């Protein structure tokens, strides 16, 4: 359905990328600005987590379990010194400080989002370029991709995680696999239109080998659409990771991730909703920021697509 | 027409075969020993051997595939490790709540999303339009489980309008059934509404620029007639296409929503199966959901000729 639009928009986006004032255009787009600011905030939280008044997010303290946000106490540091400490977001059912866990949780979400986006774009780009350019491969590759896309993404990820066991690496791969076919299709549709362009025919007729053609003529046309697609992949990866952790089949429960914190808070949710509320707000805000960034990039880089949605 | 239906049916077969092949290979191509993974960390070698035997992992790969495919064609999805039952039986027991949840979500979505999308398109740039677009971005960003707990907290725990969790079969009476279904289907429909309202708006906007809309207005039809009879009818194909593609979203959402609301359906079965390392069940559920997804989209493709008489095959 959207193939001709994607193809057209790809060409326009490539042209847009070369226009001067690109950065200024992006900076003037409220979605891009909001998305970038919130994302940078989360990145800073993740990077500076140990210095933001947090304590060890895994340290269990049964005496101080299930405390409401704002509970004050004295804390004995490992050095033996006593200091005043406030559980800003309360504690969970094992007495772990929720604020520390939520702040540290930003790390996993961002890592998963960025790594999944990078891998699925890289792998999808290679497969898509080959499939679009090597005719005999195309049929086989597209049948495989159709098959993969027919399995709902969450189920595919659940199936893979259940076999590979829980862990950061397995979760990342399991989330990446269902994302790849979408990237392949996008790249392939761009390649199929570009290969008919006069400048590509000219390059072929003067005997340019396949690899330089792909690299010089086809690849640049994929950059803008892939950037947009990459942000959407990132958002869906963050969501899926939290979801797998929440269902108890993702990253091991000791690791503070937003999904794990919520999973832990499920049992006593009716009495202590803060265990689900705080990580939920951070999670939703991060995904919203990535989605808005994607929308803004699409509006700026892909004007034709922007009109449609 | 008949030739088209036949061709479309035939084209679906390779997709189904591919899905089945993936599900089959998922277990077999796992690095390491899948039997040991399924058995868990504390398993004895004898237990591992037993699992390997039950899954038929000792045979060569082509033999395994032949046996597995043969059983699949007879509707035999194997036996659950955890529940000690035929998987087909297990799935049939769990299908009602999932169907109820999916159907009620679909109804809520269509009742809300299509009118919203049409109004937003008609008043493009107005406050309703901006609200609908804002909602659709937000709807995509709030994870289903976060929203689920939020709704439970506000409407069940605080306001006490609904029971907190659980499911009552329709055989227990219509009201108890619906009463427990309202919150879950509202939760699940938000993301779906976000998707459908967006597409409805976009395709109605496209259509509103057509000449026949101007003609319809010129001959003095009311706005309602123009929008419903001319615009929406012509925008139906992309909307229905997205409804079909969105089924994948719905299936994923069912898994999560059933966990949040403690609904004993296929989604809960999936999660329980993963936690119980019940591989035959996981395999079967993935297969069933994917087949349903492919077949619904097949039906939607076939419905295009009904929706738009201009489409001929």
C-alpha cells in the first residue's frame, strides 16, 4: 500500500538531507525539541546514576520494606558513618530504595533501545540492499521476511527468550529479530526505485561494479528513512524490554529495570501503587520522547510521509 | 474473482508453511542443548534425556520435521509438559476469555476510532483534530500494562466501580461477564484506537481532496452524507487494511492485558507456559496466534472487492 509513497518520500528525504538549514529546521520543530530534551535528561540520569543521591539499587533492607514515598531514616554507610536519608519514592517489598532503582533503570531501557535500533538497522540494511539488488535472492528473502512478519512481534520475542534464557544479550536479540523484516522491506523498496534511476543506469553502463553502486548511489538514499525508522524501532524496543521484564521473562529480577520494578510491585499494587506508578511514568515518558523525536524527524526529513499520517 | 480468491488462498500457504517452519526451527536451532534449557538448572541427566526423547530431539532433523508436520496436519499440537494434557485441549479451554476480550476491544475501538478520525479529518487543524493526534501519539507511548494498572487503581481500587481483576464466563450471566470485561477492553483498545483513528483521519483527508467530494457538495448533500457515504466509503480500504495489520498489536496486547487483569485466556497461558518451561505449549500458542493473524488478513484482502467495487481482480 505505502510502497510508492515510501519510495517517493525516500527520494525527497535524500534531497532534504542536503538542503542547508536542516539543523535549524529540526531545532524549530517542537516534537524534535521535546523528544531530544527528555531523552537527554534520561541519558544524563542513566550516566550519572551513582552521583544523584542514590544508594545501591540492589541492597535489601527488610526492616524498611514497603515504605511510602518521602519516608525519612538514618542510613549506615559502608564506612560505618550514619547519615540522614530520604526514600524519595519509597521502598519496595524487599526494602530496596525505589528512587535508586528507577534512576538506575534508565540505563537498561536506553541500552536496549539504542542497541536494538542499531543492530536491526545494520542487519536490515545489508539484507535489504542485497535483496533489492540481487534478483535471485529477492524471492527467498522476502518469503522468509513474510513468514517472520506473520508472527506477532511480542510472541516471537517471548518464544526466543523462553529458549535462550533470561539475560540482557538474549533479550536484545529476541527483540531485534522481529524488527528486522520491517527494516528489510523499507530498504528494499528504496533500492527497487533507485535502481531504475538514470544515474544508476549510467553507472552500470560505464561498468561500475555492484558494491560501489550500492555504496555511492543507493546507500545515501536510505539514510533519512532509516533514521526515522530507527527511532520507531528504538521506542518499540524499550517498550518490549519493559514488557518482557514485567511478565517475568526478561532481564533477571535483581537487575533494576523499569519493567522489573513494576513486576515486583504487582502483588501489593492496591496498597502501594507507587511501585508501579513511578517506573511507569518514566517508561511512558521515555517512549513518548522517542516517538515524538521520530515524528519530528519524519516531518522534517520525509515531508510526503508527514502529510499522510 | 474466483481465480483471484484461489490465487490468494494459494499464496497464503507458503506464508503458513514458513511460520510453521520458524516455530519448528526455533527450538532445534537453539545454541546449546534445548532439552537442558527446558529442564532447568537443577535437572538430572536422566530428566534431560527424557525431555529430549519426548520432544523427539534424538532423531535426525528431517525426520523430526516430517513427524512434527504430520502431527500438525492432523491437528495434533503435542502434549503439554506442565499441564500434562493435550495442548489442543488446553487451548480450547482458554480460548473463550481471549475471544471475548479481543472482540469487545475491537467493538470499542471501531465505535470510537472511526468517528474520531472522520471528525478530525473534517475539521483538519481544529482542536478536535489536534486532540485526536495528541491522543494517538500518547496512546502509542503508554505501555498497556502501565495504563492497565492506572485504570485499575482509579476505577477499581479508588472509585470501586469495577472489580479489580478476574474474569467471569458469559455463561455466568451477561452483566458479570461485561462488568469484568470493561476495564480490560478499555485498556487494550487505547493503542488500537490511536492507530485506527490516525489512519482514518489520514485516508479521509486524502479522499476529501477528490473531485467527487466537490461534486457531492455541489449537488447539495449534507455534510453527514458527504462524509459517510462518499468520504468514508472511499477511505475504507486503507482503514480496513490497518485494522488487519493491527491484529498483531492486539494479539501482543492480549498477552499483557490478560496478565494484568488475571484473565485465564491464551495470553496468560503463553506467559504461564514460558514460566513453566512448557515448550510444546509455547510453540502451539505462537503457531495458533500467527495462523489466526495470517488468516484474518487473508479475509481482509478478500473483502476489498466488497468494500470498493472499483477493485477488480
